[in-house]
C-alpha cells in the first residue's frame, strides 16, 4: 500500500512539473539567424547585398607600425553579398564574398611624399565571415594585397603589400553598429626604399546596410 501511495505521489509531482513547462508549438524555431535587420526579426537573406562606408569622422589608415606615419584615407567602402546566414547558436558564422573594397581621399605624411595617386586592393573577391560567438569576431580572408601609388619628390612610387597572415581580423558591435579592424599587419612585396617594410591597416566600417531589404544589419 505504501509503495502504491509513493508511486502515485511521484506521478502527480511529475505531471505538475510538466504543466509548468512552456508549450513549444510544433515546428517552432528556437533561435534567430546570425544576421537580422536591426529592430526586427527579419533575417538577412542569402544573396542580399551588404555595404558599409567608414564610420563618420574616421579614417582608414596604413601606418608604419607603432607610429601615425603613412597613408590615411577619408573615404572607403566595403561591399559584398551573403552566401550563408545560419541560425545563431553562439558558435555560428555568417559569410559571403566581398567584391568591393575601395579607398579615396588619401593623403600621406611620409617625408618626401607629396601626395597619394591611389590605394587599391588586389585579388578580390575576399570572404567576410561574422561569428555570433563571444566578441562577435569578424574575419576578411583571401589573397589580400594592397597597392599604394605615391607621388614623391623623385616621381611616382608604387608600393605593394600583402596581408601578413592572409586575413584581416576584427570585431563587430551592435551599439554602435560597426565592424572594426585595428593594426592588421601587411608585409611589403615590392617598391622603392620610400615604401615601409611593413604597414598596419586600421579601419572602422558602419553601419553595415542590407541594400536589398533596406535597414541596418544586426549581429545576434
């Protein structure tokens, strides 16, 4: 009798616990994509076009490491499309090709340099990856190379550089909405002695806009 009573109490307790659990509709999704439109639950779609300019009031810089000497640009645009946008799990990554990375309004404070003819990137497209893991890490990968065409007192000088590690790394934030890359190293490939042996690239882009749907991109 005692065993039956104990079993009955256990069954009632278990049933009560089940009543306290929230009902989950069949087919419900328990997570959201890594990338959504800020302020909504709208997912950034595969194939959507994304673009961003420099954060207002900032510069993209390529400086001699440990200094503020080199080249800085007042205008830069990065753009591409979304190839993968999985559900956010704390370790998921959205990614896609970057076909645009341009610079303009560039100047230099290097002694002997009187201007900057151009700063261009080679071997596009690259791949931009944005993870929803801690810190929202961002990585731009590929054969990343830069060509800086300088005006000098002795004529034009072409300095070419390659990403030292093969990637440019940084982090995303949602408040404010931006992607920041700081002191990412490049190594000189060719050029005269006026070209530094190495440079560090820094830039902050934001907000990133989904130009297909309209709206700022949020990283979940």
